[in-house]
């Protein structure tokens, strides 16, 4: 195959085939996995003349155009597998019994995590309440104790110091003290402050100051733990409505903003938003990049399964040495797990872009695509979207709309 034929080949595949989305999302996974297949074939069948089977000469210059053409055609042909793989990963295309089994297992895990998040938030709320009430209460107790005019000794002081030491021990190792420990320390110090003068008892005065600082530290730590845990868990999992898989949770979290904010379903709004969005811009580039990354992860995951299905049995049967077999058995699950996590995180990352696009272009959909009057309030907008969606469903009663056509 000469240079002129190669140039003609490139011309055939110009345009959308050579877009960045195609190269990153489709071509690269096919090329990498094809190279892996070729490597494994050369190892398992060392005597088979691979290039001669392809019907090309042995020189690299003659191989490259044909190989490139084959990879581009295969990348284009397997693109329809991407939505199928997404449907399998989110459970929507799985058999009903498998979908239900996965969801039951996922629900148990998610609701356990939701309970953990709830406990963390409750702990922060309790410390916030303590920090708002105890300084004033302890100040009043200290004023009462100072009025006695005598220092404090004995069990009350020792008990208060012991309870505060328990709080300090948890704080020193970076843990939030249990709320019962904090309440016990506050109660013990309150009694001690009322029984004697803190001004005349240095240990009692120091205990008072230390407890106030420990309460503030515990509140800050509890706030950090609650916010971090809620962000980490709540961003990746649908805590209130768990789906069958993490991928399904990520998709639900990505698409639920328009319904929660404006009362319009994502599936209804998104195709119409695409009609009014500009062809270029920062948001468009972000969506395109995320789609390419998601396609890359999903297609790579599908193609990795072909490596496992073909070469693991052949290696177990034909290869007397176990190293390649063990390598595939070890690396392929790790790679599949990485690609699955990449797909989930990419799906989540587009959520912010979808939110911004919905905020920016939903009125353009009403005005330009649907030709209806813009609502004056958020409540009126939600009612309007509900009526518009109902109008597309058979059997639902809808009110009539007055269209606003552009004047010439």
C-alpha cells in the first residue's frame, strides 16, 4: 500500500471520525486492546505468521495504513456497545431477578452508610448545642462558686478533672469525644464550680478554661467529620433512593437536579436544551470531554472482557508456564475495577455541568423551542413544566397553551 493510497484512506475517514471524542473515547480503547490481543496471540501461538494471515507484506510501512483502517472501522463498529454497557452497569438492561438481587444488596450497604452519616451529623448538632449553652451555664456556676469565698477540694474537683481528662484523651488522638463523655464533663464541672471558688482554686480555674476549649475543638472536629463524610458518601451514592448499582446512583444524582430545582425531568429537558446550546463554548467543551472519558472507560471495560474470555482459558490450556495466566487473572480485575470507578466518577463530574446548563438554557427552551410565555415565579415555572411534560403522555389531562410566536 503506497503513500497515495494512504492519503486516500485518511481522506475517507476525515470529519467526525477524526474528532477528538472519537479518538479518545473509541479509537484508543480499541487500539490498546487490539495490541494486547496481538501480544497474547504471539505468545500463545508463536509459530503463526500473524501479518501474513492479514494478507499484507512484512514491512511496517505497508502494514500501518491497513491496520489503521481496521482499527478505525472496528472503533466505529463497537461504538453502539457503549450505551449497552452503561445499561448493564446501571442495571437497567439486566434481567429482573439479577437487578433486584443487586439492588437489595446495594440498599443494605447504602442505608448502613446513611445511618453512619446521620450519626455523624447528629453528633455535630449535639456539640453545637453544648457550645451554645454551656459557656453561659458554666459562667453562672462559676459566679455562684466565687461567692462562697473558699477554695474547692475533695471528690467534686477530682471527679471533674477525671471527666475532662477523658475528653482530652479522645481529642489528643484526633477523635471526637462521645457526647455522653462531654455531657458528663460539663455536669461534673458545673457542680465543682458551684461548690467552691475557681479564683481561689487554680486547678478548677484551669479545668474550666480547658473544658471550654475542648468543647470548641470537639465541635470543629465533629463538623469536619460530618461534612466530609456526607460529601464523600452523598456525592457518590443516592442515600435517599438507592439504585441497583453505584453507576445507577451516579446517573440518578447527575440527572435529578432539574427535577428537584424546577420540576422538569432530565429526559424531557436535556434533548431540548441541546437544540438551544451553542456549538462551542466552555460548557460544551466540558460536556464533550466528559463524554469522551466516559466512553473511554465503558468501551475499555467491554473490550477487557474479551481479553479475559479468550486468553485466560487458552493460557490455562496451552501455556505450560503459569506467569501469563497469573498476570491476566491479577491485572484484568484490577483494571476493570479502575475503569468502573473512572466511569462512575466521570458520570458524577458531569453533574455540575448539567446543573449550570439547566440554569442557563431552560428559559431558552421555553421561549425558543416550545414557544410559550416565560413564567414570572418559580412556582409558576414548575407548574408549567409539569403541564408541558403531561402533554407528551397519553391519557393525561393538560391545559391548553398560548403560544408566543416571534414577530417578523
